[in-house]
């Protein structure tokens, strides 16, 4: 009986752990998304990746984020704390609304802006996860600092990178080298992540992992307007599944304990009878 109870207790604890997030430390996210005209064939997939597999899947309340769209110009889509699932949902909607219609593409200037924002952010105690999402076609205007006749770009921040090919676009993870120190008395080195930070144990709505099915129009549910639940939807979805499971397990546990207790009592009652019979 003790062994059975121990097994059931471990089972209950494992279920309770489903509501916990694997990551406890907050992260500063920096995302640069290319919205130039050359990205038109890739923009839907690129937005799905950023909105679903990065923002919807990785962001947690308490994180900080800066999302910068760029072409020949740069525009900050979001810069600040992620307070709740409502903030995550708002950012996902903003990313979905982007179009690839910008003239020119100046990746170098966007990286300059990124460098400034990262060092202004400071917080050396928090790891930085930095992504550049682009087709890597550099089309800066002639006469500008990063003009390139062969459509390539050279920039110091591209010295420490990991590149993933997604077909029509690339996802480039940027790291800082020894020169990446935050100004000030501490001169702390900026700590960047080469791999995504641990995601919540249950993927948030809006992620590709959560949306296993396809929409009626063939697009993944991440691209669908219904892919991301209303504010706090991820928490409600998780709780609507978790608590019924825990409740059912609790009822099962109580039933098993009652059966085992009754059997134990029966053995105790039968014991003296058998002894007297002999």
C-alpha cells in the first residue's frame, strides 16, 4: 500500500509541475525584422516565425523587448517591458500587421541602431537574445555608409553570429564579442545567448508548436487571426486543461486510497477469524 501511495503522490506532483515555467530568469529580447520590398516573397513566413516561434512561444511576463522593423529607414515597433500575456498578444498583432513595402534595405544602419539600443538598455545581469530576420539583400542608397554594389553588408555585429536558413529568409542570432562592453563604472560584458532561452513548459497560443493543425485556407494557425487568444488567453487555456486533470486525478487518488484502506481493514478483520478457526 505504501508503494502504491508513493507512486500516486509522484504522479500528482508531476501534474502540478505542468503549471510551472521552465525559465525563471528574465531575458532582454531584440528583434530586427526586414520589411523591405525584397522581402515580399518571404514576409508572411517571416512574420509567422517572429510572432509565433519567438514572441508567442518564448516571451514571459517580466521580459523586456525591442522589436525594430527596417528597410531604408528604421521604426521601433515595440520597446519596453512585457508585463502580461496582453502585451504579448498586442505585439503579435502588431507584427502580423507589417507589410514588406519599404524602399531600400539598410541592414548596416539597422545594426547600428541595435548597437545603440543594446548599450542604452544596459542591465548586464540579464542575458540578451538578439535576432536579425532578413533575406540579407543589402540595398542601401548610393552614397550612404553601407552602400554595397554587390548587395552584401559588412558590420562588426556580424562577426559573432549563428545563421539559420529558412528558405526565403534567414534568422541570424547575433552575439557580442569582447568589444561589447556596457559603458560606465562597471564596464560589464554584454552576455548574449546563442540559443533560444528556455520556453514555458506549455507553449503559448500563437506558437507553431501549439498550432499543430492547419487552417482552412492552408496557412498555419500562427498566421490566422484566431491563432493567438485574447489577452490572458494563454493562461486561461492552460488552466482550463490543467485543473480538470488535477481534479480528476485527485478523485482517482481518493478512490484508490479508499479501496486500499478497505482491503487493509478486511485483512485485519479476517486475520483473527482464521486464527480462531485453526
